[in-house]
């Protein structure tokens, strides 16, 4: 049997949400991700830092109309890790006997 390993970096619910959101777009502004995940700035920042340290998320900062803005993007390794994560979940789910049986 092949190894069924769930990446602990992605496995945390908020980090999983972040990766899933970012997989659907080239880039998202921090505030949009914060609203979608329904967490505070500090909680989101902590999770983004962990994803960035793992090489799964790229953070870009720029000044727009004299305000600092932050954009997030899923990296190629992050996209591969997310795909692998969901493949593993599907394989795990297939092991669970049907509840109707």
C-alpha cells in the first residue's frame, strides 16, 4: 500500500481554505482572503507566514494610492502540494465503507 500522508502545513483548516481560495485565482488581496476565511488579520498573517515558509504561498506588497497593500498567490509547489493533499483525501475516503452497506 502506498503512503497516505496529509501535509501538516496544508492540513490546518485555515491554511487549507487559503490554499483552496488561492488555487482559483492568480492572486488575491489579503483583505479578500481575510473576509473569505473569516479570521482576524493576525490569525491570517500567522497562517500565511507558515505557508510562505513552506514555499506554498508568495506574498507581494505594494503601495497603492498611498496605502500598503498585500497580495497572495499560490506557488507552483503550493499548487502541487494542494493537489496531492486532495488526492490523498480521496484515497482515504474511498477506504471508508459505504454507510448504506
